[in-house]
C-alpha cells in the first residue's frame, strides 16, 4: 500500500514537470516565430453630398505598405471635390477614384459640394446652364425641344442658338437638340472638338488642330469656314460667323449687310462675341472694339475699360469688368441692360432680349424678357 502511494505521487509529480516543460516549449516556440506585419488603422468618412463606396466608410486595419482602392460617389445635385485629412499618400488627390498607401494611422475625408452653375448660354428665348457635375439644365421656350438636355452627361461646354442647343462632351464629341430645319444639329460625326458656338440656324466647332467645322444654314456664307486655320475661339451671330486666331487677329464670314464682318483690321484681340448683326472683341488692354449694327447703341463701347468678358444679344452688349461688376449698352426695352447692380460676376451671356450671368458663388441670375421663363434660373443651384 505504501509503495503504491509513492508510485502514484511520483507519477503525479512527473506529470506536472512534463506539463511545465511543454508549456515552456510552446512559449519558446511562439516567441521564436516571425513578428506579424504591423497593421495600421485607416478611418474613412465623407461630408454631406456623397459617400465612399469602396471600401466603405468606417475604420479598417491594413498591413504596412498596403495600397487601398478608394471610390467616392456624389449624390444628385453634388460633385466630388477632393480628399482631405491625412492625404500624403493619396494619389491622385482630386479624383473620386484613387488609391492610398497605408504606412501609418490615417484619417481621410471625401469632400463634396453642391453642383453649381459653371457656364450659361442664352438662345433666342431659352437659357441653358452647365453644372459642375457635367449635367445641363434649361429653361424657356421648348417649342423645338431645345430644352431636351436632361439626359446629357459629361458635358464640358454648351452653346445656344436661335432654337437649338449644343453640348460639347469631355471626350470632344458634340451633341445637339432642338430645331434642325437647316441641319444645325447634324453634329453627330464631329470629333476632337474643343469649343462650340451656335447662331440662329448654324453651329460651329473648333477642332484640336485649329480648323473649324460648321453645320446648318449657309444662305449668307456663314458656314464658309473651310479655309480657317489657327483658330482658338469661334462666335456665331444670327447669320455670320467670327473666328479668333491664336495671333490675336480676327476673321469673319457670312452676312455683312451692316458691316458686322469688318474685322480684318483688328489686332491684339483676346476674346470675341457675335450678336444679331454686330461683332465685338476684347483687346489685350481690356478695351473693346465693335462693328456692325448700332441702331440701339449696341456698339457704343469705345469708353469701356478693364473688360474681361463680353457677350452680345440681338441688339444689346454686355461686359464684365475685372472687378466683377457689369456694364451694358444697347436696346433695353425689356430691361436686358439692367445689370448695374450686378457684382462678383464671372461670365455673362446674352440672348435675344435677355441677359444671364454667373457670380462667383455659382449662382445664375437673369434680367430681361421672361415671356417664356428664360430668366427663371433661381432654382438651378441647390439650397444647402
């Protein structure tokens, strides 16, 4: 009995020793394993107006040096602006689809802003606005479907003719809706276009190589632009076309009944505009030259100075000064020249009998004839 007792005790003690050695061995083995790659935390969030869909919003752990894909998506009426926060390794920084390389704890934010109006174009009785999200909005006369821009996307520029609307997409392709009586909307085969303009019944587009394409009414030769080269801007009046060359000289073709095409002597011009039957140019020194119909004083611009943008309606002219104030001359029957109180303006456009401008907040304001609602632009910019 005594022998059995001691034998059992010995076995018990040996078991403890073996267990202790096993634990020690395992601990030693674990301690000898390579240290796992360090993980960092990446916190992702967004401002109002959108969300981060890849990888999502929240806090995630990633191995050191791991590259993470990021995708931010804006809500309707908003645009993606940029990534903010710890963005040292975000590239590209201003793209909604980008990557971040995780080599520390980071917190980043996708920033969105309300889609504002970046460009306006005024037709005879309609107005079109281009928003910063590449979509277009329109108000006014729609008798020919010229307001049918609701499904346009990726638009970089717009132009409005008499009864048609033209859009230039980011890839250089041109789209058009509205009156096509003269083929002014037949732009489907145009490519590599960098700027567009629209007259009463014709459309112009500058190609990347500085030559010009034209479609539509050519009764007065307003589409005779095949020999134009070195063009950096085009403008379309009712029945005439004007081109600004890279060297500051100007060419014109089409109806010249009142001298609206007499621009051969112009030099040092940096911007042009064409109205119903008159033509304007801003010179390098901020002064303005004009030619053509002056029945309503629409060419009385000789005393204008510090002008950075100009627009021409049927019988009126509007200019933006470098301080953001606006000046106008010509027919004011409908109040289309009542712009004296406008301030902080960036660009203006002129329709037949109305004027539209964009201020530095992206808001479009309009004065003049509103018989078709062409001045009803108040709702274009979303309210926060």
